[in-house]
C-alpha cells in the first residue's frame, strides 16, 4: 500500500499562532517572575532563616531558596528536615508580624529616582533532594506558607516522578524546575520538555532555572574565572534554552556566579543576563544582592520608550528618543520593561529627550 501522505503541514495556522495558544495555557499567578531578583540559597540546617523571612537579616533580599539538596550533606538530611519543620512552626506563630508592611530599606542607590514598595518578606522556596522527599514535604504542617518549590535536575526522564510528587501540593504554590542535566543539551528533548511542563503540573511553573555548575559538570568542566558564562559552552546552551522555552511562555533565571573577588566580571555577566530577559540571578553571598538589584534597575529613557509603545494612542511606527518604535513588534518587550521597573525601580540615566508623549504621537 502506498504511504498515506502526512497532513502535518496542511494547516494554515503558523507555528507562532500555535505558540500563542500554548502561551495562554500558562496559569496566571500573583507574583511576576522578576520578583525573584537576587535569589540566595540557604541550607535548611541554618537556624537564622526566620530572621531573613522577617527581614531582620538581609532586609533587601528578593527571594530565598531553602536547600535540602546540594547544600546539605547526606549525614545532615534528617537534621535539615527537622529544622525546616521548626521553621514552618515558628513562621506560623509569627505570621501577623511577618505580614506587617515593611519599611523601605535605607541602603538605596542615590541615583534611583523611582522606588517600589518593599515586599513584606522575600519569596520563599524549598529545594528538595528528589521527588520522594517532595512527597514527604507535602505532609509537613504549615507547608502552605511556602511560595513554592525548586525542583532539581528535571528532564523528560524524571518529569513523571516530579509530576506525581506535586499532586498533593497546593495549586497556588509556584514551581521552579531546574535545567541542569545532560539531557538539556539536546534541542529535541527540550521541545518535548517545554510541552511536558504545560501538561505535567496543576501548579504554575514560575520560572525555569539554568543550573550552570551542574551543566559545566556534565561537560567535565568548571566555569573559568576570567570570563562570563556566555563566553563558555554553557552560554551557548543558555541561548538555545531561551529560544526553546521563552516562545512557549516560560521565564528563565540566570546561573550563579561563584567568584566573589571578580565584581567587574560579575557586573558584565549581569548586563548580559538582563539584556537576555532572564528574570533573576542566584547569589551565593549577600554582597552580590545589591549588584543584582542595580543591574535590573530600569533606566528612565528605556521606561519612557516602553510606556510610549504601550500608550493607547501610539502610532503603528513612530520616532522616540531617536529610536524607531513599532508597537506591533515591541509590545512584549515593553510590557516586560514595565514589569521590571515595578519591581526594581528606575534610574535617571540622562539619555531621555522626552518632553510629552503627545509630541511623539
């Protein structure tokens, strides 16, 4: 019998249209992924985590990830679980004071011209070691206080196990799968995974984390000290991951920078993180928090352009700040700029020749 011709390409809908439909399938959530900002991993064995949640310590941190995986040795796992249970109980006992409006931190950049309200507490996530541990955590008293969970080493081979483990979690809790196994070097695998993430969980996928160090390890490498990650094979992979997952509606966060004595290089990498639309960066030390927040602060001239693009009376194409703006193609970018400014504020860069919006329309 002759082969039946495929009707795969018979449809007149474009691939972009299909992606738009899938984009709409992602559940809305209360927080924008930009609120991740500087994310600090804290071993669950630490006893000062509640102080960080209450902003008695590290008052400017955007988000914390309580780690039960790589940051906890095998011998300390039971202790870490007990400490987490105690933390949740203490958190529940202090819930009213934690939810009080917080004061704006004093240590703000003088150049910052627009401030946002400091959230009452950082976003709080827990990273379990494996799906079995996550199933155990779902039964912890007060586990619903957490904003969500970081799922390590997620790929198509482990996705079904993580799906089962998340079935007893609250639907409002946020998930952050981490892309850090050898499988994610395969673009075909990642296309399957992007679709799989939409179908696997009843909880929102808040962001996908790029696990830089594990990806280096998969290549038998370590990040070199004299270059940013985008000048390495993992940088090449990061571009591929952006091209695969962002059109499906996902956000990605940037990998860790582990050298504390290279602040200039750190800022160079942050500039690239921001320009690529990555929504936050893992930090390993409190000294990195302010640098991350500074990098994500939006220049006023850029916010002016975004607001002009989003203006209800904007022309199809118009000149603004010596730049050609086209709302049909720039609207998605402009929306993210506004979202970023709402979280990190703006800085007066002196590059705006803005007079009034009506003059440019």
